[in-house]
C-alpha cells in the first residue's frame, strides 16, 4: 500500500521536536514518504521534549509514551545518533546524501553548529530541499530568540484581540496555537511546492519559515483594519461587528451551548418566526443590523431566554432547518463517540501502540480520490529503526553498528 500512496518514494530526514516540525513531517509519513527522525536519548532526557511521558502514563520513565510525540510521529522511523559526536554527524550526512528533504524547527544556530546549514548541505546533495523553521527566522534582530506557542500568540497580536470587552487579553484556545495550525501547514505547502519545482527544473530549494511571520499572517482582518482605518482591533468576545445575534448561547443541560450567527435583516426575520416570536421582526430596536448591534445586550438576553429551555441539538436542527447558521458546541466526547458525520466518513483512525495500547488518531480532513487511506502505523519507539536504516539505507553491517554502540555514536 505504501507504494501506491502519493508521497511514496520520498525520503525526509527530520530534526525536530514538539509540534511545528513534526506535524509537517507527519503529512509526508502518513502519505507514504520515508520520514526518518534523528534522535538522541541523552538529549531527550536532559531537555523537555514531546517524548516525555504525560500524566497517567503507564511507565513514567518511558520515552515512548509521550502523547504529543505519539500523535505527531505516526508512520515515522526513529534512528538514534549522537550529533555531538563527529561520527554521528558523518552518518547523518550520509543519510542526507540519499534523502530528498531535510527539515528542522530548531533555533538557527543548532543546525549550523552541526554543519547542516543549507550552504553545507548542497555540497552533500546538490538538489536537496532544506526547510528551516526557527521561531523568528534566520535573520533580523530577534533571530536567536526562542518562543513557545503561547509567546507566539502574544507577540503576533492574537492575545490582544482575544477576550471579552473590558477584560484582560487571553489565549484564544490551546488548539489555536500556531504550531498546530498555521506553522506546520505553511511548511507543508512550501515543501510540496519545492518538490514540484525540483521535479520540473531539477533544482533544490532552501525554505526559511519564520514561525512568527507565519502566525502574523493568520491575524485575519486585524492588519487590514489598522491599515485602512488606523484602528487596533479590540477584544469583543464572541460578538461581531457584522452580525447579530452572533455568539454562543446557553442551552438546556450541563455546560450545553449552541452557536448562532445571523448576518442579514432577512435572516433575523426568519429567526423570529422560527422561535415563534414574529413580533420581534417589527421591533424597531432589532429590525436592522445597526439597531441590533446597538441593542446587542437586550438582543442576547432574548436569544438566551429561548435557547436555555431547549437542548443544543434541538436549537441547531430547528434553526438549520430554517436555513440559518447554528451549531451545537461539541466537546471531545461528542466528537469521538457521538458525531455521526465523522464516524460515517471514517475520520478516526485506530492506532495500536505497543506500550500505550489502542487509541484513536485524527484523519487529515481530506480524501485523495483513487489513493488508499493514509498509513496508521504507531509512532516509533525510541531508536526502533536504527539497525534497519543503517543497514538497509547505508549498507552497514552488524559489526559496524556494534562498534558505533561501543563508541557511543548510537545512543
């Protein structure tokens, strides 16, 4: 099946950690590319990493039970090499010489320290494609600064724009973190574009992706609002300047909610009929969008009074039947156990891990017609494929590998 997948035949050497780089690499490994992780146990045990076991792990000492690593490391191969050892660097360069892509999301000096800058790697393989994903980019006054996703949201303006009016800035949501959204997906597009160009021209490519800049371009209308109006977009919670009602409204049940959005005056009149309050359609406070925005507090109280006596599914179905935008606010249990759409389309992929057991993994949200489903092999155990890669890819013997272990190159 791997031979039929669209990225089969590609080899990617991944130097990365946490999410931004590994999630970009996951697209390639799930769709058939041979993605080889270069790892070192000594490095992983002395630095925080996604391999660190999470809360509730069966074995809190194991580096194979990190939830984040197992989520974003599917279908990859793990090779242990000590890159502080010159022999380790030499072996890595031999792997680079037979790879298509080299990618990392370290600070700029890390790859440079090992002699893996683009200028050095093109000497090893002239048509190599190199992706660097440092936090701030490889140039500029902040090139050596590092940041977590939380920091990136702050410096990119997301936190300032997120929250309710009059209250402090907040993080919009864990899953809005740029290293699980814009950063890796920008990287995927860049890599696929570079591979296409190489296929057409034979030339490799050096891709420099600043996670900071990638995040800034996801600020949506905030930048345009300032350029056009000189106005910094303020915190308005769930409200909108172009829709009312616009929010998440409480429903019957514990922590039950439904999102409702109405843009036009016609939609407002349809809504009034749907909730059996046609009189509100003629109320001069709400008849037009400017009026509804001006009286939004009273408007929200009316909507909440109606939604609070009904279950969220009932609210959603009634309004959707009337042609209005409404959606039940689902939690993770809803998604995994009760959502009929995801279940029917086979979105969830079962993954069986030798240490953590069976679990559900996310699909990619797209289907390639005529191609098989993505691979569903568990994330690799630490160093699981060292012998395989060194023997099959580089042609080493068992004696060679034994000597590398004795010399401390593998570990």
